[in-house]
């Protein structure tokens, strides 16, 4: 398995785990009050920060375990990386538009922040899945 494919797997797993932890923490704080009244800022910041740190540590570990591949990207790796990023960016745009519409509708900050966070999660996940699929099933440039 190429190092870049390992990195895509790491990103997908870290993204899913971080968002799952965030959901468990926030939903666990409801205690029969409205969801929009739940304190979400600290869990959001902590899970995003922990995901970044975990991703960096796991990328370093993957590089150390595959020293022959570390720092080496060929043309195919670059094209697959670009392809995955372009696929994933669609959800960033969708999330941005959704947040804009929610702000204009004057919805609570909770919903706007969670829409943006979900968009980032889906962007990362979709981009990682696209990269993994390209490595596993082949990649045809246009």
C-alpha cells in the first residue's frame, strides 16, 4: 500500500472517530433541554484539535514505518491527491452556502457551527474515500 493511500485511510478514520466523539459528547449533554442550548463550543474545538494532533502523529508514524516511501510522490500520487481534494471541496462549498443561508435566516449559532463542522467532516471523508477508491480501483486521468 502506498504511503499516500495510508494517509487517506488515516484521515478517514480520524475524521470518523473525532466526529463520533463530538456527537456523543454533545448529545450526551442534552438532559431534556433543547439541542441548541447545549454547550458545544469546547467539545467542537477539542475534537478538532485532537483530530489534527492525531492525524499528524499517525502520519509521522506511517512515514516512520515506511521509510522507503516517505517523501516520495510520483505523478499518479499527485493526480490522485488533487482528484480527492477536488471531490472533497464540494462539501466545503455546500457547507458554506448552508451556513450563509442559516445566518440570513437568523438561526441559532449552534446550527450554523454544526453545519460548517459537518461540511468539513464530509469534505474530509469524501476526499479520503475518493483517494482510496482511486488507489484501489485505478485512476483514469482525463
